[in-house]
């Protein structure tokens, strides 16, 4: 990977215009000498000015470097997209659509859609590698976020969304939005994301008792009895992550609907999992795209 932009000035030096962004996408996804999917010869690729494409020196086949990226169906300039990603990777609490609207000079609707696609991209790049393993501790916990006030003066809120989190101690976190806190909601998520044999720490919620049956070692602390840590048993790590997620939502976004919440959780997850190397986030996001799709002429 090349130089990592740390400052706005470095960003604009590296990506001075759309052409530089398109060339970057071509270089990281194909590169000169890339074998043409149609004539199957190693080719020099020539930039076609009329569209966002490169053409095979032998048969004229076109490659479109934006296909299969978040920018594919967008008319917003690539430089604006790259800059939006830069903003996402240089803030701790996320970027509001309003802020993108102001900085990029796009409509609110466009800004919202860009932020939405960038969050999905962060979720894709973060991936779903299992956490834990023999000798590893995983903290599992759920939290309630959002919802509408149930009437004037009422402290209660309805329609809250439940986010379930699993954090390998000193490692990665995984989040999932779940329907409830029952066995059928939480245990399959642990099975999906946490290696069997891990030592799972939770609070006293009864659901977690089933983890032993599924092949996990399980320890809990009794929050309702005021117990938060017992020896090395506790869920302080995942609670720290919840605090960060909630700060980002209430501080930057004010309100997030239940339908979209998973993406904000994934954004926080992406950032948290790179907490020891935040300077690599921008490069990772502009280098990592899905498998190359079929290209048309
Ligand atoms: Zn060709």
C-alpha cells in the first residue's frame, strides 16, 4: 500500500481529481498486464475518455473499475466519494449526513445514501471471521438502543432495538441486531461467531446458561446484585464498546431507526477492530472491494 493520507492536504495531493481516483481503482482491481476476460491475453489497458472505463489493446474489451464498488451506480464524483471515506476514517464518532451534505455540496438525500453505502462497505471489509478459541475469553452482552418515548413525562421507551455483541478480550468485536434476548436469538449468534471451547463471560441473563450445552465454558457476573467483576470474569470490555456506539449515535446522528441500526453498529465495529491501527483504515477501504464482477462491453 502506498502513502497513507493523514491530513486533508495529503488527501488532495494523492487524489487531486476524479481521474486519479479512477486510475487508483483500476490499479488496485486490475492493473496493467491484467489478462483480458474476453481475448484472454495480457493487455495494456487504455483509458476511454467517454466513460469510466479502460479498453483492451488487443480486442477493445472494456473494463469498468467502479463496477461492484459502492460508487458503481452513483453520479457523484469519485473524488467526493473518496473524500467522504476519508472523513469516515478520520473521525472517532462517525459522520452525519448533514455534515457530508455541507462539505461535499451534495443534496441531503445523496449524502445520506453515500454514508449508508460507506457503512455497508465497512461492514463488508470487516468481514465475519470467528472470534475466540480454546484459552480465549469472549465477553457477550446485549444493549438496547433508540426507540420512541412512550408518552409525555414517561421515562420508558418503546420499540427499542436490541444489539448483541461478542468481544474477544483484547481482540475483535462482532455485533448483530437481534429480535429478543431469548435462547433462539442469542445462542445461534454465539455459535455463528464464537469458536466452540471459548470461555464466554456474560451477565446473569438466563439465556446464557445454554452456552454450556453448546460446548462453551461459561462464567457470569451478577449485575443485579451489584457484582461487575469477579476475578477475571466480567463484561467491562463490551460495555466500553456500547458506550462508544451510543456516543456516536446520540452525539453525531441524534436518532437512528431500528431498521438501519445494524449498519451503525457495524461502522462502530469496523472502527473498534482497528483501534490499534486507525491510520490504515482509509487505505484499506479504498483497496478492498468484492470479487471482480463480469464486465460487459
Ligand atoms: Zn481483449
